[in-house]
C-alpha cells in the first residue's frame, strides 16, 4: 500500500499539458511497477492500474501523447536481453531438444515489449478494455495528425510526435491492435438482434448516439426502424464493455437489390424534435404482400454498418459481423440468396472536387486516359446544361451528366488508391470501399441519384454503391484483395471502367 501511495504521489505532477524529464521518470517508475508486479499479487497491480488510468484521464491531449511516448520509448523490447537470448540459442546443441526449446522460449519472452505486460494487467481490471480502446484512439489520433481520439490540431500533434518517436509509436499501436484483436475475438463476442422490448434501454440509447451513417431522429425513429416490416438491427457486444454496441448493422429484407435509399430507409415518425424525412417510405405493397402470404424476401441489404470506436480500427469486427448476420438470416429465412449493401461513397465528392479544380493536370493513375476522357465528358455535359460545378453538390446533377459521373465513380473506386495514386496494389482511397473490399465483397453496381439528401449530394453527388457478399467467395476475395490490391468487380462496373479485366483494376 505504501509503495502504491508513494508512486501515486510522485506521478501527480504529470497531470500537466506536457511531461518534463522529472515527470517522465515518475511515469516510467509507475508503469514499470505495474508491469513487473509479482505474479499472484492481485492488490498492488489493481491499485497501480487505477492510478495509471486516473492520471491518464486527467492529462491534457499533449500530455497523453507524452505518456504514450514514454511507453513506446522506454518500455519497448530490451535489446540487450534479446542479444543475450539470441546468443544463448545459437550456442545450444541442436541435438538437445530440451535446451533448444528452453532457449527459444527465452528468446520469445525477450522479444515481447514490456508495455504488453502493462496492457495485459490493465485488461484484467474492471472496465480495463474500455480504457485501452480509448487509449488506442488517442494513439491513432496522434499518429493521424489529430484525426483520431486526441482532440488536438494537426499542427500540435505533428509537433508532439517527432520523427524519431513515430516508428516506436507505430510499433506500440501494432502491439495494442494485435492484443485488442485477441481480446475481441469472435469467441468472446455476442451477436444480438436488437429488440425494442427485450434489449436494455442503455444499449438502445448508445445506438442512437453512435449511428453515423443514417442518424436516428430520437427514440421514436429508433422504435420505428426496429418495428418496420422486413427491418432488423444486429450488434456485437462484449461482456467487458457492457452496454456498448461495438459494431452494428441495419438490415432491410427485400425482393430485389435496393437501388436507392428510399428503398430501405423509412422516414422518422412525426413528432417534437424529429428531423424532416430523409427519403420516401418503402412501397406499401411490401408489408401487405407479406401479410397476404406472398413469397418471402430473397435479398438482405446491409444499408448501414457502423463501427464507432476509433480504438478498434483494424480489429476485424465488421467482417465478422457481416458473416455472422448473414448466417443468422440464412437460418431464419432459407429463401435469402443475395446479400448486398447500399453504401455511401464519401471519398468521391472530395476527390472529384480536386479533379475539377485541377482540370488541366493529366491524371497520374494507371487508367489516367480513361479518367481524363470521363472528366471531359462531365465538363461537356455540365456546359450543355448551363450549370457550374456547384450544381453537383447542391442539387441532383443534370441527367446528361449521369453517365460521366458513373464512369468517374467506377474509375475512382477501382483505380484510385490511398495517397491519390492509381494502378496495382494498395488500399482503395474511398474508406467504405476499402472496408467492404477487404471484407471480401464484390463491387456490384453504382446507383445514381440514390441519396438526394444534402449529405449524399455533398459526399458523392447522390451516388451510392451496391457491394455483394457471396458467402462462398468472401474468404477467397479477401485473401486476393489483401495480397494484390485487386478490386473484385462485376462486369457492369468493369464496363464502366472501359472494359479492363477486373484483375487489373
């Protein structure tokens, strides 16, 4: 107890904006005490972990980056220990299996960063996983230049993360991501179909707060979606983060692949504070047909997939959710044969605005000629309609521009990679495309005028995309995409790109 109190008091001065050298030494002492606490001591580690969490919570954003830098710099792999273990392994008689296995185990232990022991200790505490998810969000924010959990400007984050610290922070992030992937393994997750009457109100409330794709207009809107015919919502939960939907999906069952947002999203019910309808209601025949004993739906459309926790980025919860929900729906309705999404294209609008602003600059992508031709077609159509570029983002685009927009969007999705480049490997520039293609989906179709809302026009001139999940092919598609960067696309989309083989996209 005395030791814990001493360390707690010594760390108080770290609760400032930055960690100076004296504070850094105190942080190092505290973290080392937690990581190296004797096996079987359940009291001291808990007290120290509580102090770590309390101190971290009280730090300003820059101080949190400093804390993370202390972990990454001073609690990484012990190079001397690795050298000794490597030498010991090299000197073992190859015929002595016991000595060889022991030396290999010693080398593995030496290669484990000390901060992994700290994370393991923290994960065992009440609400420890929630803390680690938030800590990783802060780490990603610092690495992204303020785009993640740390509420700092890009300039401030860049100033805090030096060129020398960045590789160590990346290694820290990789370690934490791997550990979170283990702690959030499919065997520990629970798939829940959410229900207005059976699901705890706290969980439903978090759904309203966290939905980002098609936001809820309040409790009445959530209730309407849960009660709507052929509409279901599923979520993954974890016993150590009670009341949190870690990733969730809204599903519409239909008789055909939905082509527009109005096919899947009913407007919220009227009432105080409810926003105006974002789309027209589903066709009334659908509900009546089910009641009259018409054939059951054959298509399941995932029209909103939300993974709201930045700290779980890179942990494959979305892919697991889609596969498990598809399996659950197949058991529930064996007639379901087609699993698709109706997805936004949030990167297309910013990318196209950049292309329009640089109209005279040749495209650097592998399919640059096709891009330039499509850009010319779009400009010709806009000029013929006597409208300027702003018309793409503030009102439904002219009908004459539709073909050019579809061709440009197809080329963007299939050829433009992160960093603006095109061609071979690398992840697609559009984040939603990157998510679905990495999950093993096929780029099935582009849908013009599918989302005429203000957001839909701003993001993608109203365009949306159907991705198809062919359950027998998703694993092979995933492996191919990860290995080569290939975009698996339908013949229709390949045709929009000029007919190049899908493997070359």
